[in-house]
C-alpha cells in the first residue's frame, strides 16, 4: 500500500523549498543558494532514488512510485524547475551536448564549499538535471509545459486562468533574472518542438483544461498558433542519440518539419471515434490523455468530450490559418517574405503529406489507409471552421483535394463504411458555411475538370482505399459525383444555386476557349454555346463539356425555382443567373423565356421597391436592376431569332424596366460621393483578398473575388460617371476641397488596376482573366481610374511594349507607388504574350461598350502626348516579328474593331498598307489569315455604315488589289492548309462587297 506518511513528508519538503524560493526571488536573497540546493536534493532524492533501486520491480513499489510521481508532477514540479533555474548557469552547458541517457550525477571537487553560494559544478549539475527532467520522458510532457510556462509570465499578466505560478507571480521579471527567463524560453521551445507530443502538451495545458473559459478559447488558440510562425533564435533541441544540444538561430526548415509532424498527428484526433493507428510504437504516447482514457476524462473533467473536440479543432484551424496567412506588402516586405517562406515550407511538410491522397496526384505509400487518414484530417478542419475561425485555410486545402472528394461522391454507397461516415461528416460541416458556398461551388466545378494522375481503388477485403496510377479518374466520373451531391436531399438549396451559376460560367469559358476559326460565310441562326445536335450526339456521355451542359439543363428543367435560386432570392440574383444560363443551350434559353413572366411581373417589382422608405434608398438598387435588365434583354435578343419567344420576352423586360425607372432618381453630389467612398472601401477590401489569393495560388477563391469586383465595377459604371467638364466658379471652391479625396480614390482604383495586371499575367484561368478584363473595362468607361483615361492608357501602352524575352520586364513598368511590382512574378515569354492578348481584350471591351468612343480617343490622345504617335501606330508594331503569332493575331483582331469604332481617325488606306506589310514580313500563316479576316470585317462594317460608296479611287484600288492578292495567295508550305482557304474566301467576300457597291454607284 502507498504510505500517506511518506507522501506527506515529500510534500512538506517541497513546501519548504517553495518558501525559500519565494524569499530568494522576491526578497533578493542570493545567500540562500546552498539552502535551496540542499532542500532541492532532498526532494529529488525522495523522487528519483526509487527509480535507481532494483526493488522497483515489485507491484507495491511501482504503485508507490506512481503515486509519488503524480504528487511531484502535478503539484511540485514547478518548484523543482524554479530551484534548478535559480541555481543553474545556462552558459556552462551551451558549449557541448548534454546526455540525458541517465540521471545526472554530482561531480566531486577538492575545492572547499561555500556556506552560502553553490560552485560551478553544482550549477552545471542543476542545469543538466533540468534538461534531464524536461527531455528524458521521466515527466509527462504536459506537466513539464504546465510547470515551465507560468515562469515566463510577467506579474499580473493574463495567464488564461490555467497555468498558475505556485511560488509567486513574476518570478523572473527582475532584470537580474533576464538570462534565466531566456533559459526558460529556450527550454520551452525545445520541449514543444523537439518532443513528439510537445504541441499536444501545449494544447492540453492552454486550451483543453476545464479552467479555460469558452471566451478564452479563441485567444488561447491564437497564442498556440503563433508558435508555428515565430522564428526560434535559440533553443535546446533533443537529438536522436538522447543528447540535448543548444542551437542558435534554429533553421526555419527544421522548425517547420518538426511542427508539421506533430500537426499531422494532431489533426487525426476526434473525441467520438477511436484514433487510427499508424503502426508507430509511440503513437499512444503522442496522443493526448483525454483521447487515451475517455472514461477517466468524463470522471475528472468538467468539460464534455464534444467540447474538447471542438476546442481541439478550433486550434487546428487557427494554426492552419496562421501558417497560410501572407502579410500584405503594406506591412513591410520583410514580413511578407517571412510569411511566404513559412507558407511554402508548411505546404511542403504538412499540407502535401497530409492531404495528397485526396488530390489523386500521388500514389499512396505504406500499409496505412492514407485516404481515410486524409479524410479524417480534413474533417477536423471542416468542423473547426464552422466554430468561428476564418475559413481561409480550409478553402485553400479544399481546392487541391476536390477531385478526390468528387470521385468518392461518384462511388456513392460502394466505398467502405469508415470512409463514407467521415465524408458525410465533412459535407455536414461544409453545409454550415453558407457564406463560403460560392467559393466551394467554384472549387468543386474546377475539381471536376482538373487533370489528375490516378484514381481510387477499393480493397473489399480489408475495407481500405488507395490511389492507383494504372487508372486515371475521368472528368465525367467526377461530374457524376457532383450530380450526386446536387441531388442529395441534405444539400442546401443556396449551394445548388451557386453550383448552377458556377457551372454555367464554366461552360461559357470552356466553350469560348474551344472555338475555332470558321471559314464558311453563312447566316447565324443562333449563338448558343452548345447546339441541340451536339447534346443529342453519341458523345454526350463521354465528353465532359456536354456532361456539364446536360447537368445544368437537368437542374433547370427538373428542379423548382425555390431550389435553384436558394432561400435568399433577389431580382438581382435571379437576373444574374438567367443571363448566365441562357447562353448555354436552347433548352436553357427556353427555360429562361418561360421563367421571365413569373419573376419580372410589374406588380412584383412595385412590391419589392415599396419596401424602401426614401427615394435615395431605392436609387442604387433601381440602377443595379436596370443594368441587369438591359443586359438580359440584349442576351435574349442576340441568342435566337424565334420571334414568338423574343417579342414576348422583350416586352416583359421593357415593362419591367419602365416600372423600375420610376424609382431611379438623379443622384445628388453627396450621394455620388457616398457611392464613391463605399466603392473605394469595398474595392480595397476585395483587392486585399485578391492579392492574398494570388500569392497563395488559390484560383477558385480568386475567381470569386474577381467576380465580386467585376460586378461592383459594372454597377458603378451605371450608377456614376465622370464627365469632362470645366469647373464653374460657383462650385470651384467646393470641388477644390474634395480634390484631395478624389485623388485618393483614384489612387486606390489605380493600384487595383495594376494588381489586376498580375491576374492577367500570372493566372492561367479563363474565368479569372475575363472578370479582371471586365473590371478594367467598366472602371475605364466610368473614368474611375482617372478623368482623362491616362491610367488605363499608361497601363496598356507600357505593358504592350515590354520585352517578351526579359522575365523582369513586367515588374519594371509597374509604378513603384502601387506596391504591386514587389510580389509580381518573373514571366516567361508565353506568359508575356498571354498578358498582351488579354490587354488587347480590355481594349476590345472599350470598343464594344464605349458608345461615344470617348475612352479610346482619350487613350489615343495619351499616346500622342507621351509617345508622339497614335495608338494605331503603336499596335501595328505588334503585327510583325519578333512578336509571337498569338499576339499578332490578337492585335489584328482588335485593330479591325478599333478602326470601325474610331473611324475616320484611322483611314482605310492605312489598314491596307498594314495588310501588305503583314503578308510581306510575318512568317505565320495564321497571322496572314487573321489579317484577311480583319480587312473583311472592316470593309463589311464600313459598308453597313454607308462609307464604302464614299471611298476615293485610290482606296478602292487598294482594296481591289488586296482582294485579288488574297484570292490568288499560296502558302509557303507544300500542302494547302486551312489558313490558305481562309485567305481565299475572304478575298472573294471583299470582292463581292466592292462589286455590290460599284453597281450602286453606277446606278446613281
């Protein structure tokens, strides 16, 4: 039996030691060193001597030793550490490694001992004993942390009510003990990072103790997460040979590697299910005690297991958010560089090994079910993200693993029960994150089409799953998994609406990227992305694009409106969805036609706008809805020539627009200013998210932020404009007062414009590029970036002029005040070519939407002012070598529209001269075909404008000569290709136009 008398004796010795320590620290009595050491030896001998005796093998002795160990660790370990720290000298141990293979022993010395002060050998012994107690596993790790951590706290410092100082507060705050405090910090760093259960110990002490109140949880989790991204200047680290070594400037890579190993284990912990064994002997020791002995925890802790699990998962998500967070450049480049380094290393050592099985990009290794382990880790993240922390880390992790989740959904009930249970738990947690439904929808849509290297295989005997490279998961199978998810009864309707919108946009981008140049001249009967013939072909179940279209059609036809538009139905949202879906196929278009009378009735519009109490409140929503109604009308009329449908639909839309116009009033200067201020604030917020997504390479979240920015820019272009008028004397003083604020707003918009150029240059995603281009177009049309369009002019001209063979040329032209160049990547020649093509798309958007042509004329004037030549002259240089064929083709495509939009700024003879130069100098047959197409586009447009008949004889002769040259052109290649046929056809068509116009002239 355990002797209570012996325990009481040890407790008395420890209490005596505590009183002497209090006097030594607080009363500044250094002459107590020998006294403290003697009492310390008594307590240590009472505790450690039984470990060295051979009699410890008996059952009674083991029980007695366990009781004594619990007494020391739970109540008096802090006193032992404080005494050892008070006596030890860290500098005596730093020069050579310290072995912890056995209990340290005092070295004999012939020097006479002092009555008050300990000698060097005693100081060294105390230091070695301290290292032994911390790293030898003789003490449980969480008890070591619980004893050491309070010694770092200053007096009256908030310690979360958990780690309490038994001796007195602020023991080591005196300047005399600053070196001791550093010793404590070095020890604690080593315990947390060097021991396999160090992080678990910190989590248990600071977060899972029942003395931690619920309102302390978030702060405690942030405190723990901060350890993962704090560089360690000095540390005591345990090496494999049971040696503790002092290290200065501990490498960040080693820090991340050791922390990642522990974090991978920590994310597997769940309270309601047993932890999966990973064939490691010490896994049980690494697991927190509350997971090893759940029944004991129920008896001793005041917290429920569910609460412990929630706190643990909150901590895991907070850690993940911290390690993937990238500081903005506004807080300093060095801070950004450090955070990016941590992000990259944790991506290598934690994120990739933890979740690679679900990405289908690597073969699973070992005998363990890595698929199930990855699912359990992700379940911890999803559960923690629903409890308050930011979903940043979750979305960043979900993006690369979405292909695996979709294939698991496609398998349905055939996957093993453990995998299915965890997958259902993941989905249940995702459905609680309503704010992130749009990001999640885009992630799943992208995950269905991303290229992967393997596929899941199921072991029916062992009920395990693995990744096999002999079979590749197809896009069609993952799309079927997405269909299963949509049809599931538990899937929220708001998420289904986001999937519909994201899927429709993906259809648009994929159809646009797969279009080829046609050579047949025929009347266009429709402009749907996918025709009925394509959707009825035999390849509909094999082609992933057609599968996605059929899925969207089935959603439109098979689901009711409440399911499709979600619980938060607004007219703006409905119009956005209809405008996107209508372009996909005839079935979707007819569905939109049938839905319009139900949702855009005049009485519905009046009932909605009657909820606004003032005209000022209804003005902005009215303008936003008018914009969407006009866009929807233009889409409907352009898609199909079926008059029976179109006439009725346009009537509905126009009646709705007339009803909305009643609530659209002229905005006062104060209201316009409020819109601008709100735009600037919202723009800065979205720009920060865009920059973070760019730096983290999170494309799905980037697309969502760009969609929001493009929508905001389009609404602003409708709500406010910046006409170029002179300032009247009456308002001159008032406007001069707001000049500085206006300049600040323009500077903010200009910085975002340059940030969007990073999207155009670095991101290989059509949806992201399209929305970046839209934003730049709408802001340019509204003069939000500058009154005279100088910003967009400088941006486009400088970037079109950069050297494709210089990787740093992109950075060199970005203004330093925008702080965009610092994080911009070095670009390869194909990326620079892609950037130029997308910038030409921006200019093309100005041709399409600038009815007055004012913005293009402003840019042309800017070129003449700064470059002494017009925009046309600058662009013609891109149509020749050394520029790539893609740039040449895109430039000529734009020039055709530019000439028509700004005619007669550029004469027809100039275009003809350009065509001659292109055919003479460019080696690309595709560029020559594009040149012929451009000239035909200009000629037909001028014909519709009635200009062809007014051309001079010289211009007509040029056109005739070019038409004949096109008709007789022969490619340099031996075999006739499609480009040669394109050139021949356009020559014939130009000749037909000239013949028609010539007949008209002779008749007159």
